[in-house]
């Protein structure tokens, strides 16, 4: 991880990957993984993963090695579990993933 990015990621979030649904159509999740993160709260209008314009309440930045999708369960440092509107994987100069940015509902 790049040193400048590492210096920004001073908080911890927990991600439980979406696995599917149970027989009651309730989401099921895999084993939780904790990541260093930067969590910011700022309202802004974004285009969500479903193509609709929606108001985002904040953003979570993770290192590029993090695995995160819009159906996953993300727990913030304060224990809240927001919906994820969109997850972007931003590229570095070499074409790899530099960081992951998730937009919160």
C-alpha cells in the first residue's frame, strides 16, 4: 500500500461478504474481515449502482486489496451498518487497483 494512502486510513471498518439468501429470503453473509479505512460524511448526489441518482451521506475509502461489493454488509467504526449505493475500484498508474471507494446511503 502506498504510504500516503496508508496515512489516510486511520479508522477500522468490518465487511461481511454477501453469500446469498436463506430459505426465508433473508441475506446471508460470510466471515467478517476488518480493513483500515477512511470514513467521511458529506452529502452529495451520485449515480448509484442501479443507475438511479441518489443522495449519498458519506464515503468509505479502503486499500485497493480490499474486497467489497454493494450487497456486502459494511459496519462503520460507530457500529452503524449503512446500505452501499455504489462501490468504485480506482486504478493506479500501472492499471491495478489503487483504492476502493464506497458511497453510503
